[in-house]
C-alpha cells in the first residue's frame, strides 16, 4: 500500500520539523512520484491533520500540522447484527498504524443508551502487533459504557501495524415494529453508528437484520457533537456510499472527518 507509506513519511517529517514543512522540505524519493506526494498531502488535509498555505499547483506552499495523532486507522470496521431473539452484537475492529515512537497504551470504548431491560456482555478480540506484545490491562463494563485499556510492551515503533478490537453483546435490545419501538424508546426511528476519533482512511458501518425483518426510511447522518437532550444538528457527509440491501445496510466512509456517524431506519410495520 503505497499511499499509507507516503502519508506516514509526511507525518514523520512534519513531527521532526516542529509541525512545519515548506514545499522544498518535502521528503522526496525516486520511488514516489510528485503526483503521489501531492495526493498524500490532500489526504492529510481531508483527514484534518494539516493546513495547506499556498497552492500545490505552483509548488510554493507550506504545510502546518494542526493535530498530533498517535495512530492512523488504515481501516475501521463496525458491524451490528440484530437477531430473531431480539439480541444484538456490535463488533469494533481497527487496523491501525502507530504514528509515533514510545506509545505505551491503546484505549477503546463504546457507549449505548441506558435501558434497564438490556443485559450487556463484552468480549475483547486477541490483539496483534508487529513488534512486541499487547496485554489487556483493564476492562470496565458499566451501565452505559465499555472501556478497554491495552498495554504495549515494549512501547510502539513509529510505522508499526496493530490490529485490535472488541465486541459488545446485548440481550433484549431489538424491536420488530414501530409500535414496539415507540413504547420502548419513545420514537419510531432506530439508529446505530460509529465514531471517528482518530485519523482514518476507510471506515465501514454494517447493520444486519433478521431474515423476517423489513425496514424503511433509511438515512445516513453525521454529527460533530452528540447531545443527549436537545436537537441534533447534522453535518454534511463527504466521500461516502450508502448501500441498502434486503436485510442489511452498509455505510462506507473514505477519509472521514472527526465526528459521529449514524444509520437510522424504521420498521416497515
């Protein structure tokens, strides 16, 4: 994958130069064309990591690092499955690259609505990394939140790949009709989503339904901030694709900006 390597090289150069590079200071190589380099710069701009002062077209510009992230997600996958017995599983998988040396831990978390009727369990997938070991140091499962802390021994090397994730299992969660949904949650609309908190090249949210279930009024929405009480103000979603099939919905996001992304729908009856 050439693009991540070019992106990693740019981030490394920015970090080594106090977050500032001129067009003359760009890391150049015979293996990387100017076109590839400029595409990587535009990708970093889309990810919200850098500010570009000047024009790439005239080769006179400056790059400024506006965030110093620890990780870059090559891919983030969230899969939600609803079952006939009303149970739900939601899995989170991250294929990530360390952007710095000496990162000692990774923290994962998930939130859900408070509901006394829902029982929750948590499973942590076995994490993998290129150099060293990963130890699951802490698992906390509250009424509304799951929290996992992974310790990296030894700490990271910049550029190494790490795979990690977890699954939340909830019983008595799903509702099959609009009437049931209103009685349970006060609204005919159901929704589920993912959050983008690290720079991410590709994110996928997939929701699967039981074979007997039918849905209508599908929407994809993004919120920069989620407010528990009060109106939600959606933001535009760029570079995305919404796929609707008979028993599943998929939202694909390319270079998503930071925020919260949701798929919403209603039961057909």
